[in-house]
């Protein structure tokens, strides 16, 4: 039986549906305008701009494309270096590798799996141009430390905030803490439209450049605002515009975003509460977000003793119809990572911690009974392991 054919009793993820998405989609059919740049695109951009208190926001077809746009706005050359976490998704790296820049991977903090500012500091050279801050699990990086480094060395910061909508650092929304912020609305994220993303622009001088990139290298957006009399090719760009169908679906999710986040946080806290006895018994490690960060309940992870124990727990849960998954394979160890970049400094945490981490099921409408079932299955795993240990002594 293949992984796809398994009927999970408790799946790892279920895309959120709030019920009002269909109203917007139906309006798109009624209006007969399906391409991007319409009313729903504008409404989503405006909603995000106001919520984030950002200079401007542009919907994109994915977070990958938002990252690519941010990389292009950084105006990188082949001699430039980009410092980024190795514990990250491929898009975090490919966006900058496409520009010809050298990727400099650095270590993460074991406590959050986010960039270690000390590792970033020693990786900076005269060729460094950008720091990429990925906010893992909706928990912000130490942006105060990263901002200080960026200001000192005149570097730009691109926030990979794919998982971090409705999260903040010291009261400021993630995505607005650097020069550019990139969000994902993939169906695995808290809020989604199937596939989608957004680029947050935090500097006024980048808005027109980003609009040209978004609209295939044209001045289309200025033309339709009546700011120019000619609609023409003015620079480099690509087709990054989200369709009205996706934007209509997303607008409903954005409007319900606070309720979705509240529900996920309640589920996150339930996991934490139920699993604390296992942590107290030193059988696993629970997340502990920094007090100056407000997270969004995107991921609930636990850490096991090692990869062997983690994989055994995955198999144990699978037998009971519960889907639990590990996450990133460190990029510096991947074939492409060895071609496009290097790891700077010592890998104290990235590889070791990535092999211990396991993500438990968490989605908008998960019930407390389902959470308790997951916790019971995890607890049973350790009870059985203890029984086996006792039997051999």
C-alpha cells in the first residue's frame, strides 16, 4: 500500500475551509474575470497591507515566486554572497541561486530551529549582501540581532515568512521586520488558497520595481492607474500574478484569519499541556518559543533522542492511522546545496536537531479528542519502549 492510498485516522494536515470561500469564487464566475489584477487581488493586497502596516503588498502565485522577486530586487551579482539557514525549504535557496549568488549556509539554534545570529555574524564577508531569515514554525528569528548585523554591514534582510502570518517579534508583524517579506498561502499553511503567496515591500523605492517584476516586465499597473499613457515593456519581469479565483478564495480566509489562528493556538497549547509529563520524564523535548515572539500555532514539533527513535515513533503512529512527519533535510547536505553553496562554521545543531524533530498533526479543525488520541499513541510508544528495556535487563 502506497503512502497516498493510506486512509489516515488522523491526517497530518487538512487544508482549512471556513465556508465563505465559495461566495467569492462564485462572484468571479458571475463577473467573468478570471485573470489576475482584478478586484479580489486588490482587496487581498489591501487587507494584508493594512494588517501588516506595510508600505505595500503584492499577491504572487507562490512564496517561491515572492522569494524570487525579493532576490531580484536585491540586485545580486555572481560575486555576491547570501547568508541563509541550511535548515530550510529548497525555495529559500533556489530564489537566490537563480541570481548567481553564492549561498552561505549557517547553523540554527536548537531551541527554535531558526538562524543563529552568532553563526551569521562570523559568516559575513565583504561579499555578503543579504541575510535570509526564515521564521520556522511561525516563530520569529531574533530579528533585533539580525537587524543590528544588517545595519552594521549594510546588508539587506529577506524574511522567509512562509509560515509566519499572524506571528510577530516584539510586537511587530513578521514580514515587516526586514527589507522584504515573503508569505505562503499553500494548502499546508494556516491560511491558504491552494497555491499562493505574497511579497511585502517595506521600502517605498521598491514598489514600482516590484510591480514591473510582477507584471512580466511591463508598466501595466501604472497604466491602469492612469499614471502613464503607454502600456509597454520597461524592464525584466515574469508572470507572478495570482488569478482572481485564488484571490477570491484567499480573501475569505484572510477575513477569518484571526479565528483560524486562535483555533490553531488552542490546539498547540493542548498538545503542550498534554505532553508536558513526557518532557518532565525526559522522554522528549517540547518547543519553547522566546517570550518576545508571538507565534501562530503553525507547527507543533517534538524532539526525540535521535533519528532511530524518531523513525520508530513515526512507524508506531502510522500503524495507528496517525500521520506524523519529519521536516527539512539540511540543504548543505543535498546535491544542489553542495553545488550552489557551502556551510560556514561548525554544524552544531542543523543536522543533529533535524534528525530528532517530528511534527505532529495540527490543522484548523482538529479536535481535542484527536489531539488526545495522538498524545495517547505517543505515550504508549514510550511505555512499550520502557517495557522492552525492562525485559532485557
